[in-house]
C-alpha cells in the first residue's frame, strides 16, 4: 500500500472544536455588513493596490467575469460603484491572493500532514506556484517541469488498454475556449468519459427542460425578471449564492411583482434586502423581497405545486377562461387532458400533508396567482438534488404551461446556474452523452471519427475507478473528492487509480487523496492576465441566461510558472498524440481567436463569434423556449404526469439537506461564519427543529454524531453541534462538504443520476467523545 493511502479523505475527528457563537438568524441580506466583509476579505489576501485593481475590473465590459456564480450582468449600463457582491469579492480575494505555495512548502509538509488540516486551512495555504509531482510511495510532493509532467501523463494515457479507462472531470469555471479544446482532446483521444460538476448540480434541470420544452436551459433574461407579475423562487438561497439576483428581485418588486419563496428555511436574502448600491441601503434601510413565504418540507415541492395546480383548476371553473391560458394550451402544448385528469384526482389534504404547508396558505397563494399570466419560476439545488428531481422540475413546467407563461416577456423558466461557466462548458460539448449532430460537426471540421459510445458521468466514474476500470483521473479544476458523494468510497476509488492529475489554482483535498502517482498543474484564474507570445488573450463564458461575454484578467500572475488552461490542453495533446493528430494543437494557444473560429464552425449560435464577443455586453445564444417554440419529440411543450412522492422517513430519522454557508464557494471555505443564519466560528453544526431536539432528549449545542445505514453499511459523520432552528419537523440541514460522507453512492436521482445531496436520511446520537 502506498503512503498516500493513509491520507484523510475528510476531517473525521476535528481537532479544534469549537469556538461557536450562535445568534438569531438575520432577516435581511447584504447592507453595510456586506460592504465591510468584502473589504476585509480582499485586504486579508492582498495589498490595497492589487485589491483595488482586482475589484475595479470585476464584471465590467472590458474586465473579467466574476469567478463566483453564473448570475448575469446587466446588458446595458453597469453600476459605476460596483457591479459585484460580497461573495464575488470573496471569490476574487480567494483567487487573487498573494500567498503562494512553492516546493519548500511541500517539502516541509507531508501529504499526510496536509490532509489532517481542515478545508479552510488547506485552501488558505495559497495559490500553487509551480507544477508538483507525488511519486509512487512518496510522502511529499516534489517539483516537476511542465515538460516532464506532460510526458508522464501522456505515458500513462497511452499505456491504457482502452481510452475508456481514462476519466476526465471538469468543474464549471473552465472558459469556453479551454472547454472546447478539452472536449476535442478527450474525443480525439477516444472517449466520452467527461464527468462534470453539472452532474451533481443542474443536470436534472437540463433533462426535465429538454423533455418538456426541447431546450435544456432556462428561458428568461434579466429584463424578464423586471417585467414579471410573479416570481416563484424554489430551493434557492440567492442572498448567499447569487447575491446580485436580489437587485433584480428588488426591481421586480418596484414593478409590483409578487415574490413567493418556497424553502424549508427562512433565508435572510429571501426576506429583505439592504441594497448597498442605494442611498437607503447604505443608511441601513431594507426592502422586502418575498411577499409570501412557504416553509415547505424538504422535497415537498412536487406536492405543493400539484396542490396549486388543483386550486387553479377550481378557480378556472369559477372564472371560466380567466385563469388558464386555453389558447396557448391548445396550440402549443401536448398532454394537457391527462395532466388535468391526474391533478383533479389528487387529494388536497394529502398533498398539503406531504409538503407541510397548511391548505389555507396554499389556497391563498394560488388565489393571488390566479389572474397572473407573467410568471417566472426560479430554482436551484433545493429542487435538483433529490431522487424525484426531474419530475419535480417537470411539475414546475406544468404550472408555467397552464398559464402560458413562456415565450413572452416577463415569463418563463429560470434554473439559476452555479459555477460561472458551467452552462458554457456544456454548450462547448463537455458532455458524457454527446448528441449526434455535435459529433458529426466535429468530424466534418476535424476529419476524425469521434467516439459515439456514451461516457461516464460523475457517479459512473467513481464506480468505475472503484472497480479498477477507471485508471487515470484528470480533473480540469474542481475538487472531485470533496464535492462528490460518499467521501470514503470516492477516496477508495481515487486511490485505485494509477495516476490522478489536477489542473488547479488552489490546494484542495483532492490533491491529498490520490492515485499511486499524482500531479498538480497550476493554472491562471479569471483575474490573471493571460499573455501568449506577448499578446494578451481573453476568454469567454456563458452566464445563466445564455449570454456569452468576454473575460480578460488584469492582474499580473503571481508566479511565472503558471500555464493557462488552454495552453495546458494544447501541450498535453501534443505530447499524447506525438504528431498523430488531425488538429493543429500548437496554433490554438498562441491566439485564442483561432479557437473561437473553430467553435463557430462546430456549434450553432456562435456565428461571428470573434466579432460579437468583443461587443460590450457580448451576445445572446439562440433560445427556442424564449421564442415560444418547443422542439420536443411531439413538437409541442409537453405536460407531464407524476405521482407526488417523498422519501419515507421513519420516526427516529431525519431528512437532511446539505447546503452552503455564506462563507464558502462549494468546497472552498472562505471563512467559518454563516452570518445570515447566526453562526460564527463553526461549520460542524446541524440545524434542527426544536421538537426533534426535544424528542431525542437533546438540547442546544449538544455534540452529536450523524449516521445512517445504506447497503448494509454504516456511514458516520462525527461531532456536530445541535442548533435549534426554524425548519419543518423531521427535516434538518448541515453544510456540504463535511457531511458528504453520509450521501450513499447509490442514492441518486432518477434519470439525471445526480447524487441526492438534499435528501439524505440520517439519525443522530449523542457523541461519545
Ligand atoms: N457564495 C457562493 N455562491 C455560490 C456557491 C457557493 O458555494 N457559494 N455555489 C455555486 C453553485 S455551484 C451552485 S449550484 C449554486 C447553489 O445555489 P443554491 O441552490 O442556492 O445552494 P444551496 O446552499 O445548496 O441551497 C439550496 C437552498 O435550497 C433549500 N432547499 C433544500 N432542500 C429543499 C427542498 O427540498 N425544497 C425547497 N424548496 N428548498 C430546498 C435550502 O434551504 C437552501 O436555501 O450557487 C452557486 N453560487
Ligand atoms: N453534499 C453536497 N455535495 C455537493 C453539493 C451540495 O449541494 N451538497 N453541490 C454540488 C454542486 S452544485 C457542485 S457544482 C459541485 C462542485 O464541485 P467542484 O466544481 O468540483 O468543486 P469546487 O469546490 O467548486 O472546486 C474548487 C477547486 O477548483 C479549483 N479552481 C478554482 N478556480 C479555478 C480555475 O479558474 N481553474 C482551475 N483549473 N481550477 C480552479 C481550485 O483548486 C479549488 O480548490 O459540488 C457538488 N457537491
Ligand atoms: S452575483 Fe455571482 S457573479 Fe455576480 S458578483 Fe456576486 S458572486 Fe459574482
Ligand atoms: Mo453547482
């Protein structure tokens, strides 16, 4: 067994535990504290001059796209003060830090020692300054030249019996240009094993929307949000995860939209917003966001939406022709009669019980919505990470279709995407199940036959590595070990590999639980200037609303030993194919315009890419649903019929959702606080309903272990502090990634294969230590 097999896949028994301070949860987001916290994070990571330079270009027309979330920037005017939020500033602080880690850092700390640190301290070690290599049976990473790193990777890839033994992962920060080349390299190499973070994220949205509306993306623009009569926000915490969405919601409220929040928690940002860009906000004033708050049980959304649909049918019977859009339903949709029959057969009391919202409250909301025709439904991980996610999202589409609320201004679907270019990576073809047209276009342009056989997604990849069928792992960004489910199982899977490679900016746990050999390839972040052959390049990204924009960093890279992701793919391809290639790899990284020229040839919607991406606000990709056409199998928008179901939770069990604190970006921990939820200096907490605490003979701040049984295996996450919180009974919440150990690998969503990170059945017991 090699040395690296002892390293810790997660912090099982935290050493420092705990300096927690608990206060009342906030009832508003942003405001003055947000401005102060932004400044604090920036100044802790760099000097004021670099900090000012970094923030000054964030989300501006000629600057760089925020490395945080995928929320869009306004098309027209951008704020003269700051077109970013607190968490955008934190993302920049994290990336643009002047702390660097060189070979002396790795010489000083063994991989095992580093793996004992918590994620916060691993990340805070700094930016990786040069390529590093962990030899077989090695205890410490050693420096390696770029050339030797590429040679080693190429040797391993070329020695595999089949290209399908290699696994390529992508996290959603990768630019369009790098993503396009990366998929081209992987397909020329011969596999479709392209797992990506989307598999754990909005995959269910894409599946549901493709089936029902014929396009796997949302339909709305920012303007639509301003014009909507009603916005329903389900399973999303914008105050933390898409903070500038609050500015759009504020605008919607000023235009009299009603906003309905559907969430098991009373999230601060869904209640009130202190706009730091308004005079009133700077004086501490706030505006109300949600007009109605439905504190639904975890996974109760489908039942709730079916109940609303049933009330709409009742109201339509009382007000014929006024509640439903019959013209739209008749002309544009398919399957309405079956849907109607199904909904009318449902028992309202049973639906109300299932979702945990009193019938009177559901009826009141349905009533307020009944004459509204411009409705937008927004959602995120609270809908996508359950077993029945695809069906739940289709239920949201049913509501939209009943109202004809799509293909017109102020109405439509809004899956709010996570990583800043996760949508673009998919558009560029990073997909384990490529469509025929895409492969045909690749073949036409490059004159090789790309593989047709579907590849592995994230969960398939873990299983393949666990079985020894996946032998080389290559991650373009991300933190595969910590982001994926069933941490111990995934650690075993990665350790089975001959080689694990990560293209990364910062150190993370995936560098510490490795295959027999491991390589870290350090790369530029969004804020870094990218010069190739003396000419500054730019990249482009696609935001959550399908706008493609250019992004050009303005900071001098802190180390001369970094390569861009584009250059890394080109050099790797050169080494792997050693001349036997149809692609002129070494031309691309010298001039990114050439990559965009080829993207334009392969992917529809990118006509005149180089010209249009240079326009101030970029350009919109075509979107059929936005135009009111639905290229589905029936050529209509499809209603769907689903039985509302929820996981069976026994008396002694709780249904756990694993969520983000206000101080993290996925597995990157910015800090130990969750300001809006009143938590300071601790992440190992479990938010529980008071009655559930009492029933178990527990009290506030008791230390508990969380555990469950699945496939005859006990999974345990130790030492969590009990926090009484406003959450429906039998539901609880913890932070990801600390509790990913409890998400069983086999617990995945139907159709999308997404781990069910928001529906984890657990029990709690007092911690014995
Ligand atoms: N600052 C910051 N920004 C981020 C990220 C980050 O980690 N930090 N991550 C980025 C990424 S990749 C993504 S995908 C997005 C994630 O953005 P979100 O989806 O907002 O993130 P989560 O914290 O997972 O929150 C899910 C929300 O859904 C609620 N919820 C959980 N289960 C249910 C349910 O069954 N029904 C309903 N109705 N609600 C439920 C939770 O209470 C919580 O409010 O954010 C992106 N932006
Ligand atoms: N239990 C549970 N698990 C979840 C979720 C959940 O809600 N609950 N959410 C899921 C979701 S929605 C997602 S999207 C995934 C996220 O999964 P990932 O995308 O794999 O994880 P991140 O934490 O975003 O990746 C962070 C790492 O990316 C690297 N990085 C940052 N910027 C760059 C860059 O510009 N280039 C390169 N090459 N590397 C960079 C850094 O080294 C950093 O350590 O996690 C999923 N896992
Ligand atoms: S809303 Fe998202 S993209 Fe915009 S500044 Fe904040 S983190 Fe960055
Ligand atoms: Mo995500």
